[in-house]
C-alpha cells in the first residue's frame, strides 16, 4: 500500500510508511489509507501518551493488514 499523504502535519507520526497516528483533542487516533476501498481505516487508540499511541498504532496496523489479506484470500 502506498501512502496517500506524503507530508505529515505537526502532531502526526508515520508508522511503517503506510499509516499514521495523530492527536485529536486529548487522545491519539490511528489512520491507514485503504486504496482498494478508497477510504481510511480509523481507530481510537484511547491513550494520551505518544509512546503508547505508537505501540498501539503498530499493533492496529498489523491487525488491519491481516484483515485485508484474509479478505483478499477469501474473495480472490
């Protein structure tokens, strides 16, 4: 998957060059562009800590990639 966004704003942290975590209000959020669906996968990370947000974002990235891979395998 390619990044849709190349320049990240202040407060956004890239994860695996495909997703990012960003702060919305007090809490951190996860965002990943899904080109086949032409939309973002989003998830609240439910934390105020940046380091915890990066860890949870990496875990969310892995879950989304596994889900996408399983869906392609079942359909295709």
